[in-house]
């Protein structure tokens, strides 16, 4: 696929915004000061002003309804700069879930709040250490929810929780107030220095959606597709920084980029990154077009991007040598984010397994 | 109705009326491909009729100009034709090195005289071409080739040896890289010449491959006379033509596997042989490997689409062709490995009728050449690292 003029403009302006207001140094600063909210508030505010928080919110609810390709372009730049915001949790997962399955009332209440940046929303799916939405443990009975969730992104700062749970033999999303009695939130800062939480629900009121099953499926698909774009952007940046290093670092009296062993690995990595990126954009576009194989494409894109990002992170650290192992140097942040982003909403093995199932084997 | 829709409707109707039923099914093996040429023995009346009808239409070379026997179709029309052919599983009517290699070179570098002489017989499937590039001491380092052409006034005399000449024993003419100026530096002093394989002094010897087949030959030239007007492009500038063609060749590797696996998905094939449990392939490792391959293939296709779109927008494919060549061939090798994993002992049968004489094992072995011919994977990675990534020379 090729970007249209509007998408190209969006990409250019977001690239500038993220590089100016959400560089890697902000991630380091947030980590070092143990920031209580754990995200880059001035950047989030700038994204609100640029309309990016409402990128998936329909115009009638105050958003710009730019579609998943647009959200992917934002995520790509987030990946390149390791910018820390609730974009994925709120603007992608929250907006996609509510748009797809919210009642009129729920949409009217929450979608404008997402666009205006007045609410942070967190999606709670994983019951265990691995993402297994087909076998949910959390249950809703008689309108109350019980269970425990992990890797709830931005869970400790959320104004609304969207919780995946089973009721009868149906799995669906439910709206839960994080301040309700029976909700226990434990902030769990992850290896990539980002926000997540473990949340316990003991008989907490759960508000059903108009179509909670569609909300869950749509949110997971949108989230995986956008994560594929973020991971591709991250891989590209890690690769480009490494390529730059190969052209400046000297050993044995010459540039290490003259060594064929490193040249060929760099060439392979560049191809992998390009393929990851091309597939991510194609999958996002397939979702926007409502293509028949959009689910397959998204699973493939997430699996590919997770593997390539991790490869890029590993190669980046290895090719930087000793300095790549130091905390002072930024390259390690890319490896950490590759691992955490790859795990989120299903790792490469999970996505490949689901992909195979959809392909009929 | 737009012009393109009109074209689609007409094309569909013409194909329905003119493509013989026997030509509307995938090739069972590469042996069924129609190569054309003076020595070609049609395998069926349908194969002959199909080639002739398509040639009359100019659709054996859809995008070449009509005056040279082509179809004169635009890129969009050619895509429509390809889609409509695919829709009914129509086979390629005829193809050989004349179509995918010499033709594009002549169209770009050839004189008007050479175009008129050589392109129409290619389109009609009358002349089959082969390519004389590699030599025993010039493989990856192609530009060090030593076959020489001496200027004898009104003609050249060619002496030397080529190797890996595809189907030299079955081809009618050869396009050949020869050294015309031995004093010049390596890349200068090479010319791109054309001559008839029936010329006196040309001999060929097939090379048996690990697959047991012999698609390649050693080709020997002993005082072969070549007419001087048969030089494509400028004298001593043959490397430009060769480089263009190598790029063109690598571009054409779009990820669709040749042979048995063309149009066949590995999942269902594997299910047939290893069985299923609870709707999944009974071999979990193979299932994961197939999924990874299909995901990588999908990603590769997405990149091919992107590179082609950029090429159409005028950015050219250039060194990106090395990326396509590298990943396209490496994927194909993986695909054939997984096919062999799936087929088990049946894939290993070497001469049974059941396997059409060991088709599976032979195609598996043949695929190993994909990442050697047309530039090895290592040469491709070298091109990517230097020309695309700008990494310095040692």
C-alpha cells in the first residue's frame, strides 16, 4: 500500500512532534524520577491539541476518525522515539472497544473524553502471565465481576477499566469504575519502564456493553495492528542507530562497518525491518478497508513485528558491543521495549498459532 | 463502463473462447512448461494452439510494442490480462529467456534493426534463447570473464567457454558476454553479442545436477563467427546491459514458487500426510514452521508491493532488487524444506510413478540453486550493505 497525501502529511507532522516533545530522554527522565503517573504529560497534552488522541474517535463524538492507518503512523513514531503516553491504552484500545461495542450512552460519555484527553482508559484482558483471551478466568455473574488481571496498561492512572470476562459461555468486555469497592490496583512498572498494573476484582459492579464481544475482538485486533506499527518503528530506529555506529566505530585500525560479518547481518536486518513495516501498514489498511483476511494479516503483522523488533534490539546491543550494555547509552531501551511490546496482546508464538488456525491448519 | 472494465470484459470473453480446456489447469510439474523454439516438440495439440492464438494476439509478450509482435498493453491492462488468466488457471502460453531477459535488453539497448530481427520470432515462440554469462572462473565475480571476441574486420571470432548456460542444448540462439577489449579494465571491454547456436564451432555438454536433471550446460566456442551488427548497445559497454538484465532478473522474483508448490498451500498438503488432531496439524513443530513461513511470505509480498509502487512512482527499483532476490529465494528454499518435512518418505521416492519419478525430491534439490544462480545470496547481501546501506569497502 502507499500513503495518500493526507496520511503522508500526518506522518510528517507526527514525526516532528514526537522527535521534539517525546524523545527517548523523556523516557529516561520519567524512569529516573519514579514519576507517579508514569507517562509524559506535556506530550500527551500536545497530542490532545494535535487531535491525535481522537484519531480513532468518530467525528460525531469529537474525534478525527482517521482510521487505523493513521493510528499506525502515530504508533510508528512513538516506536522510533520510545515516547511514553497512554496512546495505545486510551486512544487505540479504549476508542476501538467503545466505538465497536459501546451503547449510545457509553459512547456519548467516553468517546469525547478520549478525544479531549480528559479520560484515561485501560483494557484488562490477561488473567495470567500469558495472553489467552480464548480462556478467560475472570467471571461476571449477576452483574458483578470477580477475577484478577495483569499487564493492564496504564491501569493505575485509568478513569475507566474495560475488563474482559466470561458470562455463561460468552466472553465480553465490561465497563468497571476503578474507584469502586472491591477493586485493588497494584502498579507494576515493567522492564521497559512503562505503566502496567495487576488489578483484583472482588464482586465489583460491571456494566455490560451493547456488544461486549465485538468490543473485545475489535480492540484486540486494533491493538495488535497498532503495536505491529510501533514495533516496526522501534526496530527501524534501533537499526538506523546501529548502522550509524557501524560507520563511526573503529577497531583493528578500520571502521567495523567494513567487516563482512557485520555487513551481512546489517543487510539482513534492514530487509527484516522493511518487511515488518510493509506488513504492518498493509494489515492496518486491510482493517480500514474491511478486507476478508484482515484478521490473518493483523496476526501475521504482530508476529512478524514482535520477532523483528526483538532481533533488531538484540543485534543493536551486540553490534554496539560494551557500550550497548551500559544503562547510560540509550540503545538498551529499544531492546526492553521490543520485549514488552512483543508480549503485549499476544506474543509471536500466540499470533502465529492463531494465524495457523485461521488458515485452516 | 471505464476503458479498463471494457478491456477486462473483452479479455475475459476472448480467453473463454480461445483458451483450450487442457491449458486451464496448473502445471503438474515444470516439465509441462512450453518453451517454444525450433527444436520444441509440443506436448499436445492444445499447447500448440494456445501458444499460436496468444501469439496472434501479441499476448505472449503483452507489454512489448505491437510493431515487434507484442500486445502493446499498458501496465494496468497487462495486470488485467494476468488476473483474467489466473481466474481460469490459464497456463503461460510460452516463455523462455527471450521473453524475460533478452527482450527487455533489446527494448532498452538494441538498435532498431536488432529489435525488428529478433523480437517478433520471440513473440511467436519460434526462437528459444539461452544466456551465456558465467564461466568456469567467472561465477560470482562475473566481470572477470575471459571468453574473447576478436575483431576480424566484418565479423568477430569468438573463442572460450561458458558454464551454467540454461538449456543451451535446447536453445536456438544465445546472448553472450564476451571480452572485446582485453586491454581495458575488468568492467570495460566487455560486449553483449548475439549468435545462432547452430553456428560452426558451438558445442554443448549438459551438466547433471544433484536433482538428477540437466537444465544447465557447459558451452564451448571454437572460432565461432559472429556478425558485427549483432552487438547490443555499444561495443565494450556490454557490462551496462548485463547489469541492467541482472537487476531485471532479480526483480522478477516475486515470491510465487515455481514447480509443484506453485499455487499450493503447505497447510492442507501437510494435513494430507501428517494428519490432524482437534483440527490442527498433528505435528506441532511443522505447524509452527509453516505458520512462520507463511507469515514471512506475507511480509515479503507486502514489501514487494511497496517497492513496486515506489518504482512506478519513479524512484526505480535499483539495488532493492537484491533485497527481493535474497528473500525471495531464501523463502523458496525454506518452503521446499517444509514440503519435504510434510511428505515424509513419499517425498523421498526417487523413481516411482506415484511421485512422477521423484518430482518432490528433485524439486527440493533444485530449489537449492535459487540462492546461487543469478547472484548468490552472499553477493546480494554485499550489494545491499554497500549500495543501500552505504557501508564502506574494506
